[in-house]
C-alpha cells in the first residue's frame, strides 16, 4: 500500500508563488539602484560598496522600525501601496537626525499565505519611499508563516544603513540657550498613535473605513493611509550649508518625549503651542475622543513631524531654504535654561 505524498505546499508554503513574487518586484528594486550597489535581488546578501573616500572618518548609522497598527487600516481598506512608504520613512527619518545620508534599505515581509499581487503593492511603496530618500533597496525577506497570521494580514519591518562623517555627526551637544526651534509640518498621523486613532474613529464614532468625514474633507481611509513624510533630501541640503545643532524625529511620544532626546542637560525647549496650524485630523480626534491636550502632545506628532534646533542668526535663512523645498516650516520656539526642576519641554 503506497503512502500519500506530502509537499511543502500542502503545509501552506508555496515556493512557486514566492519565486513569482521575486520576479514581479525586480523592476521596483532596480528603480532604486545606486552606483554603489554591486548585486541584484535574489542573492544571499546585498553588496554595497561604501565610497569611503567621500568621508574623512566615515561612521555607519543604522535604524530599524515598523509601521505598527497602521497596517490594520490598510487591511480594512484593502489598500497596500502606501504602507511601504511609511516603513522607509520611519527608518530614514531616524538616521537623518544624526546627519546621516541613507545608503540602503532592507525589508521583512511576513504573512500567513503569500499573495504575490498584494505583496507587490507593498513593495511599490517601499520602492517609492527609497526613491524619496535616495537610498537603494538591496534586499529583504519574504516569510510565509502558515497559521501565524490571520488570513489576508501581514507584518512589516524595515532596516536602513546610512553614513555620516564623524566630525559632522549631529548629536545636540552644541545646543545652547537662545537657539531657535523650527518645526516641519507632518503629512498627518504618520505612523504613530493608530491604536488610539482607531479606537476613536471606529469604536467611539462608529465610522467605517470608507466613511467620508466632512471635517477631514476626504474619505477616512485616505486620511489614515496618508504616508509618513520623508524629510531626507531637504535636510541633507540644510546640513551642507547651515549649522544644524540638533534634530528630532517626532514619532511615538510626540514632542514631549522626542525633543528632549537631543537636548543637553542644562537646556529645555520652550514651544509655542499656537505657532503652527493643527491639521483637521488631530482636532477631530481630540474633540471626538475627549483627549486631553497633554495626551495629544505625547501620543501624536500633532502636526510637527521633524524638529530642528538652529542658531538664532540662521533661523530666517533656514526657514527660507525649507520653504524653497516646498516644506511647511514654522518657528515654534526657542531653547532656554533648564534648572532640572521642570520638564525639559515647556508648552506655552
């Protein structure tokens, strides 16, 4: 009596679908290629030749991150071509604050059952994000994990490596009293606070993903899936020509938790709450969710996605340069003396 043969596909892993996926994304990966990239997708590792001659003392700067529960919104809307931009943004925005140029990016895509077309949509976003940041997508991992994820769901993680000159690393150590704080506008919620946002919109307000909410001026799905803004190229331009003393990427923890990460112990940030316009989505969340002001500033970016600390003498020139890059930039505060008795961010 012959025994019935069992294959990996019977167990839920389709190698052929994985191979088809790799073929489909090759043009997307190729679009991000930089001259330093030495390999095509499909090898065991991506090769990148660091042009160390461009730097006196090259220092590699790395970051890893994910998209969080914003993915839940993508599943609800069945729209997957923007979360890849978020993935890249969360990583490259973290390393630009130290003055590092992003060089290359890798992604991890995990799902219960691979659907190549849906996964390609995700990689379209990753490729678009890499093009915005000027970095190369040189590899990644596609993991098919039967029984691990709910049907139709997936998870994402991203990894980036950049380079900075040792003597040009931005660490906030030169920040001093009297320096000015510039805020760059966010494009929306970015990729933080979605657990609270989903609770307010879908539980408290009872909205559907395709609801057209008048106060937002667009369908809810479009608002919630607006990609995280990538600040890399304008900031690299600023770093070249101005004395940027410190930068903070405003992610989880908001202004209250992220700005202190770049401040010396004797300094605090005094931020004027009314110095920039709040996007409608934040005001809807605050009112509908009955969210306290301190919670808004700690959970969300509240309209400011990146903070710069610059010398007072360069403030207007920096603002002008940023606006030349079509960035919405605002003077939102200044650095004051911190006596240790109060919080290092003061909202006035």
